[in-house]
C-alpha cells in the first residue's frame, strides 16, 4: 500500500505550527519564525524595531511582545519576504493583490493577520476561537479556525 499523500495544511501541535511536508522551504522558514514568537504577549508597536540579523540564527532579536503587523512581519522576514517590519496600513500595498497559494496577508488600516500553509497566525481570536486557544491569551498565535475576511484586503508574495 503506498504512503498517504502529504498534508496540504499545516497542523498546530502544542501551539506550534508544523508545516505540511510539501511546503516550499521559504514557507517552512516563515512558519518557523512565527513559531519563535507564539508565546509572546500582545504589545502595541511590538515587533517594529529595525531588524538586525543575529549571526547565529539569521533572525532579529526577539521583541518583548508583538502587535498584529509586527508578528506578521517577523514571520515574513523569516521566510525572506520582508527586509523590515511593516504596519497594517503598509501591508495594504505590499506584495500582490489577492490570495496566495501558500501565504496570504489579510489587512486593513487597523488590523492584519496572515494565513500560512492554511493556518491563521493572528493576535486576535477574531470571530471564532477554539476552546484550547482561550487560555493562551492575546498575542501572536496560530489559530485553529479561519476568520471572515470581510473588511480586509488580501495580499500575497509573488509565486507564493
């Protein structure tokens, strides 16, 4: 019997996202970068300091907390899609319009979230929160459920 086909959607295990086997390397790196900050609290303006890469990890020093766009910026930086952090308004003109195959940023002037490998990474629970997510508090977290995109613009990196 042949092995099952690879998962097309990332999974959440103990708050960390596990990328699907067939995900491109840059998508896996974006997920790994987001995983670095999933225990950080929400902090307005957090994650917006200029990036200076660590020689050891290639990632910038972690902030004490992250706001919505700061968390997204960290994930996208990890995947090589950004060189410096953006705010939610700036994401409205970032990348290409519409949903991407692997990564989609949903943004408006007041909030942004990203879907990477089929999982939502968001500082807000939005309209649906899984019971196990309630105890994790506010901050950048992988969310089990999708969020209604009404009121948001979809943007994505080229080829992803």
